[in-house]
């Protein structure tokens, strides 16, 4: 991969900031199962409607979600399923780190 220019680095950093909020990750996880309305997300996440709506807007603006009106509700769905590949990479790294810490802990003699 070629070195990124400063404006490209800024775009990458902005994208990672979108993913650096637990509620947004929880929303993505919920929408991975199936499309949901704001009210369904509020209920399943146990979060406030204003916060869920705010986070949905950020994810939508980042190009990760689609939305469509259905009667009085707005239904959100995943626009960019490749986001879950990135999540798998991060989760795999965290799992390896945890296994290394456990192995180091388990291998130490007890006093």
C-alpha cells in the first residue's frame, strides 16, 4: 500500500473515530441481524431515543447505513457490510492479545 497523503490520513482517522463509540458499535451489531427502526434500536439497546438517533445520524453520514421511511418510522440497515470484516480483524487481534496475557499469567509459578 502506498503512503497516504495528509488529507487521506485525515479521512481514515475520521472513519475510525466513527467506530470509536460503543453505542455506534452496538447499533451496527443490532443492524447486522436485520434492519431496525429507531424505536426497535432504543428498546434493544436500552438507550435514550435522542442518543440512538444521534448515533444513527453519524453512522449514516459516514456511509455505513441506509435508511428508508416506512409509514411513521425510519428503518435503518447496513449499507457497507465490509465494516464487519474490519470488526472481525479487530476482534481477532483482541482475542490474540487476551490469549497471550492468559498464557503469560498461567505460565507464572504460584507463590
